[in-house]
């Protein structure tokens, strides 16, 4: 009898302990901690939307009519954890800095930060309020005034195509926010040298600066950055769901061809999606391309021009895929910290006009990826300097990237040395102080070092 009682008592005690543990496991405090742990994992979402204008309505920046040749897109990558979310939007336009898109995306979809990154293709339409058609609409890119003092950026929405493009991109950000999946991410960079690009178009001689708008003989120039950067986002099964490619070079080979074209960035993303499958979104992130051009430009004629453009993009895609294939996510890669800092620097105008506020966004994701977004066209030396000084292994400088603070676009950001030398992009088509680029890089390094 005693043995039976002891066994029953032991069982009662065991059941009581199990009940207490179960209560603790499912208490509000424990569930809260479990949810927080789960939500601290990286989530990602993607979307793509066609922004091609209707036939017969497109005009490039100089007002030249553009015949349809290929479609233009906006591509969205959202990254999110429990504390912060950011939407990175790559847009097939020469420049895209829409306060409306950023404000409405934040209000409607509760995304914390939005970066609008133009691929900078020179064969894309521009809204009516941005056109250069002297004498009624002079070249605002080459004046001594800041574009913010000349262009009514919110007023660009009066162009029906542009307003529709803004609405489509806002909706695409929402689609990405509503289709989040648990993700792993890895970033890296590697050497990339190609028969198609790229060279520094400013040749400094003892007689001044000679502009090498093209370089068909592949003459060595400096400085350049023969590096491609990649950001690969996988789902938890290891399937690639997004691949962003960072590279610095003007997409100008299709300029003045009279057609709508995504130039080499379009061929690049097409090849990547062909190789990795339709479930993987490819994005191009333009780097510090202010003084960097492809080798071939004016010498290209007829269909050969577009064949070379396609081969340029495929070459870059292959370089990026080679780097991406060698990357292995870290064991703790599902838990990713995202830190975003917004800065705004008051930069003097070289002409003596009032200063302009230049916004900059710095993003760190985990311990090995940083993005620095600047709304202008930095010279390549700034990209080299940032990479050399940044404490983050993979630091990518994004040019033509607007995040909603400060002036939407500041045209070229040369080095102080380039301003002394003169030439296009330095003393022409550039108005901000000679040390502006240096100050921006200093600010970025300071933010990334904290």
C-alpha cells in the first residue's frame, strides 16, 4: 500500500511541476519574449512594377522624343526586423527624387525609411517640369544655382506620367511590405574588369582637362574602381530571392539614340533573373559614377550600339553572379540588426548663393554591410575613400539616391582636386563647395564608426 501511495504521490508531483512549467511557458511575459525573438529575425519583401510611358509621350531630359524599345521598371527590396524597416527602390530613370513617394509610402505602408535610387539611364523619360529646352527652360544642371532653387520637385507630379509612376511605386512598396518572408542575407564584393567598361572620362593633361566621353582604344585612366558589390537575400530554404548589384558607371551608351532604354543596368538585371529564376528580383544600385563612363559611346552605330549595351550588362551580371556564388551566410545570419541614420549637412555654394542642405542616409545591416545614400553624382575617388576608411567590410556608396531629407539632387560632387583642375563635372555642372564630397565622406565614416 505504501509503495502504491508513494507512486501516486510522485505522479501528482510530476504532473504539478509539468503544469507549472506549462503555465510559465505560455504566460504573457514568456510569449512576449518568444515573439520578440522570432520578430528579430530578418524579413524581406520584393516587388517590381512597369513604369513605361505610353507610346508617343516620352521625352528625354533635353526634350528629345523617345520611341519605345524596352520597358522601364521600378524594383523594390524591403528589409525589416522588429525595430526598423527600409525600402530600397531602384528606378530606371536618369534621376528620381520624389518627396511624394517617400511621404505616402511611410504614411500608408508604415515603412520607416525609403531610398529612391535611380539607375541613371540617359535614355529614359523626364517629367515636363525637369526638361531642358532653352531659352524657356534653360539647362538647370549646369547653372550656379542649386537644382532645388530651380526645379519644383513636388510640382513634377503635374505631369500625368510622372504622377502615375509615383502612384505605381507607392503601391509596389506596399506590395513588398505585404509579402514579407523570413530571410537570410549576405554581402560581398570582388574584382570586376570588363572589355566593355569602365574608364575615367577626365584626362588631366598639362594643358588642362580633356573629356574622354568614350575610350574605344581602352586607354588606361585613373582613378577607377574595378569592383562589383552584391547583396544576396535568400529565403530560409536557401533559395535566392533578391540580388542587388552595386557598380559605378554612367549608363550613357543609349543616350541620344531616340529610344526608351534601360541601358546596361537593364541587360544586367535581365540576365541575373534568367539565371536565378523569376522568383529572384535583381536590382542595380548606381555607385559614385560622376566621372566614370563605359568605353564605347559615340562610335556605336545602329543595332550594334544595343548589342554592345547588352553585352556590357551581361558581363556585369556574370561578374556579380560569380561573387554572389562564393558568399556563404553566417550561422547567425537570420538575426540581423538594422541601423539607419539620417544626416543633413549645410554645404556652401561656390557661387556665393545661399547654402543647400544635402541629406545623407547611412544604413548598417548586421556587421558586414553598409549603404551610404547621397542625392548627387559623386566622383569615384569618394567611393574609394569611403571603402578604405569604413569600419564595415562591405560599404557601398549609392549615388543619385534620395531619402526625403534635404535637396533632392545636387548634380556632380567632385573632389577638391578636380575643382582645381576644372572641366565638366568639376567646375561645370557642379555648384557645391569643393570640399563637399570630403565632408560627406567624413560624416558617413563618423556614423558608421559609432
